[in-house]
C-alpha cells in the first residue's frame, strides 16, 4: 500500500523591494548578431521568485488548468497567473528534476548516486514513498537536471544521467573498468503507469548530461544535450584538430562542455545527427544547459545558457524547420548578474503564445520568471 508524506500548506513568497535589482527587472531582451552587435530589443516582463538557498535548478510542469509549477531546490513553487506571482510549499526531498504528466500527476526526481522518484496525485500536497530507478549496470545515477514530461499519445518520458566512475569495478569481471567505459550516459526512461515505474531505457549519446527532449508536431523528436567528457579523455576516434576547432582541446587536454543537438524519428529510441549546436566565434565552450519549446505556428525555440564570455546570459535562437537550421539572431533573454555560474532555464508556452522562462538560482543569479514574446518575423 502506498504511503504518503503530508506537507505544509502553500505559503506566499514575498520580496523585500528594497533589495530588488531594479535594473534587471527593467531590462529588455536584446537581439544580437553572432559578433555581439545589438540590432534590436524586445519587451520583457520580469518577476523575481524568492528563494534563499545557495542554488536551486528549476524544472517546470503545467497542469490541465494552466497553472505553472516549478521545483526549485527543496521548494515547489506555483503560479496561477502566468508567472507574475508565486507561492510555495516544501518538497519532501531536494529536486533533481520534476514534471507534470497525464492526469496532473506530479513526479519528483531526487537522489544521487542512487536516484528515485516520488509521485503526487493531489498537486503536490502529499507524496508517495521513493521508488528506486534501475540504473544497472552503471554504478551511479542522477545528480543532474532531469526533465520529466508527457508525450502526446505516448508514454511519460524522463531523462536520467547514468555514470561509470573512472574507478568503478565491472561486476562481471571484478576488474576496474578501462577504455571508453567511464563517463556520462544520458538516457530516456519511459512510464506507462502514471510514473509508478520507469523502464524501456534508451541511450541518447555518449558523454551526455542534462538533456531536454521535445516531441515536435511533425513527429520528430529533438534533444538539446550538455555534452561533457567526465573524466576528460581522448577516445580512439577523436581528431585533435576537430577538438581544437570546437574549443574542446585546451593546453594539451580534452575539455568538452558544449551544447549539442540530436534527432530521433522513433520517439527517442535511437538518435542520429548528433551535432554541435550553433555557437559564436568568440565562445564555443559552455553553451549549456538548454531547453526546447515549440510555438503553435511550428517554430522551435532553443533556450540555452551562454555561461562565459562577454555575451554571457540566457540566450535563445529560433528554427522554422524542426531544428535543422537556426536563426542568425540571438535573443538574450537574461543577462547573468553573476557570469560563469550558469543559471538553468526551464520554459513553457502560454495559450496566447507568450514564452515563460524560469531561471533557477545559482550564486548571485537570483531565481526569476520572464514573460516574453517572439516577433512573427523571427525565423
């Protein structure tokens, strides 16, 4: 029999207006060329989400009533007015991921190195006991930014990082793992029973983490991936000159932490065209993590964190062909008050086409909700 943990009622969250960074709240969204030249701007409506933890990476889910729920650290935040105001209650565990699936079932992902999920059938008032996620034969799992969502006319899907530690012991041989085995392997898990169990696991690609996936209107699935070597190492097929070209070779060492994209024509069971996402000549490294949304007119918006360099911020590009090509213009949705600490952005589209971008807190980058609209001309 399932047992539930009862949590406190919703509490309103208030800002001390004397400490608000008014300049950030008033900032428009800048439209930039690849070289950083400003060519225009868009209006934006910004609202801080009070959160006093040192760090809280955000994941968002939307209920059938159009209410927005964001898991932020150990808090579950609710907005019933499109992101303008927020209230919160405590979560039973620190969120490593969160989502709302069919029938308004809430799923919370937590735990490292042995991850698990919890379910709520009453909009986050009470939660089930944790259910472990099977990560075998990997020795560690979780610890990343897990996305949970519902596929139209299909299963619920969850991304999960699985690891082989560099010093992990192979249970079959009893010997240390060697060669290509250590590293990050982001997988998609599926559930057909309302998030009670997760299985039917499929790998996205090697050296992958913190992926966001979306099923497009065309039936194609698109993934935005943080591709990262951990531990840093050369693989047999690596070309050092190619690594240098993508800023993945530094001072004689492999260093890969990039935004990648990939396509799937079979609902995420297999992936192809794994490619470096569009970047700029001044900064090819650190364009991650990222998220994807699709507008009602079919345009796909890729929202990513440009972590370093003079153009650091939460950026966006637009595609009119399911992610095959992307706009030359970049939209700086948020300038990072504390560059180098990549704030994680989670996104949803309101009924009127407004994009709601929620950025989690990371050091000096406060949690914030941003309402904005792309012009029809943005391609």
